[in-house]
C-alpha cells in the first residue's frame, strides 16, 4: 500500500482528498501547514506528497525543497490555485513530478495519470 501525505490547509478539501485516495487503496495522512508537513515527514518518509503551494507558515515550495533534499525518490504532486507560470516552473525546478491546477476534478484521468508517471 502506497503512503501519501496530503498537505492542504483547507479542511474540507483535505478531507475529500483523504477519502478519495483511501478508497483508491492509499494509506493517507494529512498536514494543514508547511511546518506540520515537515513534522510528518520527519516521523517517516512517504511514497507520495500531494502538496498545496499556499500554506500557512512554510510555503509548499519550501516544503518541496526540504522533502526532495531528504527524500529524493518521493513523488511530489504540487496543487495550486495560483495561475502563474513562475510558480509552476519553480515547483518543477525544485523537483515536483507534476503540477495540478485548482479547481480540479476527482476523476481517475486527473490523478492516476500523474501518479503512474515514473519519477
């Protein structure tokens, strides 16, 4: 079972993502801030991080850099409502495997196409 950390500060969306991925067979845990994400990752690595960009405290980009320095093999999918090419380019430069724009749907084509890509 793949382990996923969902880092999203909006409670309702975090809960929806957790339920969606649990139903798809993932073991999920969540964090609601950048600092909480780092804390969860120091407790043990995960296979996938679903990471919002705009977070309280540390930004998603800062968490991305921190995670990739310590766990280079972790797959990181950045989720952002910021419609800015610079944010997407920065995320990819620091090792994001994919960037998904909000709003998104919960279809398999949206998520599992990205998850199936090799890192």
